[in-house]
């Protein structure tokens, strides 16, 4: 998808009625988030999304149209599998963000994954049953150390219990962001699922912020989703022999743009470590 396809929604953000604006924001987030895995939604999805924003069709009709589109395509006319994933996941995310529901629990977190990847991954909503590593460009091929698969549920329960006990009342918005970043980066580091952890964590973070009645600017997720993922990586990476500690400041910049409408530059090259000694 060309970069300006996401910004085709800008007209609804500026001129549309409130219901149009909200749907446009959700689509901008949903489509933008596909960049975290290098996925590109189809033009069919973008045009169908516009029909939904304008009120011509419901979100369930969007999903039906996208399903039909991929069932009927074959041979050279069929888009790549990654495009199908991007389209279906974008529609699923938008439907979830359109709803006024939220469950703050490990089960609720897993349910977000299930809803997002329904019809895409057979393991949607299920915690992984193996250990994983991922070579990261931003770490020169090194990996973040993720929680062992047999410790996923207790690790999530621990993080959710601590967050549930925290009181946000009486602290400044920058302090709120600092704390929120620690929680979100912590549950991402658990990497509870085989695939789709960043998109799940992003959608859960948006739901959580909205449950606290914060207005979430769609632009950072729409434009800088890959930065968001790389910032999560840097917030959870240590390499003491190379003098590298966890750094949450990149993630804080992202959320300051999201909640405070700051204009911090979000450049992936600023997050890259240029050389590391790995085990």
C-alpha cells in the first residue's frame, strides 16, 4: 500500500462527523499497525474501509467482503498471502476498536489476540508452547530474551496484578506515561504468542488507555508502528559487555506523541545499535 493510502483517511479526520472521525482513526491505527511485521494491506481493503467510514456498510459487511474477495481470487489475480493477513487483521482490529468493551486480565489480553487473528492463525488466542528468539535489525541480529513458554501465564498474572494495584491519581501525565510504558513493555517482553505479539500489545494498550478515558491520537500508530516495535525491543534489551542497558526513552517519546500531541521525531535509525557482541 502506498504511503498516501493511510492519509486518504485524513479528510475524514478533518472534515468528517464525529462517528466518521472515530472510524477513520481506528482504520488508520489498524492499517498502520501492519507495518510492524512488514505487511501491506491491499487497495481493496482501503477502499472497503472508506465505505465503512462513510456509513455505507457495517464492519461485519467489511469482513464478509474481504473474505469473499480472497475466496474468489485465484492464480495470478490472487494477492500475496501476507496481503491477505494484513487485510483480515486490519478489519479485525477495527472491529475490536469500534467496540466499547475491555477486560483487564491475562485472559482479556489473550482474547485480544484471538479476536485480531481469528481466521488468520490457527493458534489465535493461545499462549505459545515453545521458546522463541527473533533476530532484530535494530540489534544487529541479536535477540531480546523472552519469557520461557512454561512461565507465560504466571508472568502475565504477576504483571497484571502489579498494574491493577497501581494508582494513577495525583501524578502528572509524563509520570503516567513513564509508568504505563513499563507495564506495556513488560507484557510485550513476555511474548505470550507465537506471532502477533506487537499488534496485540498495541491494541490492548489503546483499549487500556481508552478505558481510562484518554483520547488516543491515531497518527503515531498510523505512521510509526515499526518505530513502536523497535522501541519495545530497545526497552527490553540488555548487553552489559557492550555497555547497553534497557532504554525506555524511545517508547516514552512515542507515547508522548500519542497522548500529549508532542512532535518528537520517531526515526528508526536512532534506535539502531551499530555493533554488539552476542553469545
